C-alpha cells in the first residue's frame, strides 16, 4: 500500500537532477516503503479508533432499539390491561343484566302464584258461602 | 494511499527521513552532497499528502 505518490516523487527527483534516472524510481519506492512501515502503528491506531467509534455507534443503536422494545412491551402490557378491564366491565354488566332479568322473571312468577292462590282462596270462600247460604 | 487521518507527527516523519537518508547513502543510491535535497523532495511529498504536525511529539 503506497504512502506517498511514488511517480510524482520519482519525477521530482529526475527533474531536479538529484540522482540518475534509473535510480529515481527505486529511491521513491524505498522512501515510500520506509514511510509505510513508519505509519503502520498510526494506521492501526486509526483503524482501532474507527472500530471503537463504530462500536459506540452500534452500542447506541442497540440501546435505542432496546429502549424502543421496552416501550413497545410496556405499551402492549398497558393495552392488554385496558382491554382486559373493558372485557371485565362488559362481563360484569352482562352478569348484572342477567341478575336483573332473573329477578324480573321471579317477580312475575311470584305474582302469578299469588294471583292463582288468591283466586283459589276467593273461589273456595265463595263456594263455601254459597253452600252455607243455600245448603 | 495508506488511510491515516490528519497530519503525521513531525518526529515520526523526521526519523523516517533520517533513516531514508542514511540507508539510501549506504546503498549508494544517493550522493551525500545531494542527500538533503532528495530528502527535501520526499518531505514535500509527505507534506502534500498528509501534512506534518509540527507540535506533536508522538511517533
């Protein structure tokens, strides 16, 4: 991997007559190799810093996803509780309605029974009276 | 080009250029009287490509 522009360095060496043309490229390549070697720790440091930054970004994204997930779970629990409460209220209302209906039916039945018994008693009294009067 | 962010520490550049000068002369690739100019060409390339941080002492 090149650290500097080897061709440009070679051309500069030739233009300024600093070495024979045949030596310009080896010199430029040699300088590039030495710089590349010297920069290796810096490149590793930059790579490591980039990885750390990437890790921080990913950690923040994961934390945001976790927070969103927890918010969704809380919302679902809240919705479920609300639906459950509604269902319980409806069930209670149905039970109360059933009890009222049953009470109405019982009251009607009691009315009929009292009516029939009263009518029977009245008829008995009437018949007894007639038997006493004319018997 | 190698991906290194920001300017290179001056000490790293100077030590590398000194090594380059020394070894290039030793190999007979550069005449001693022109070595400083050759080093200057390489330094200009480094400066142009990365910049040199003259405040930093890190290597």
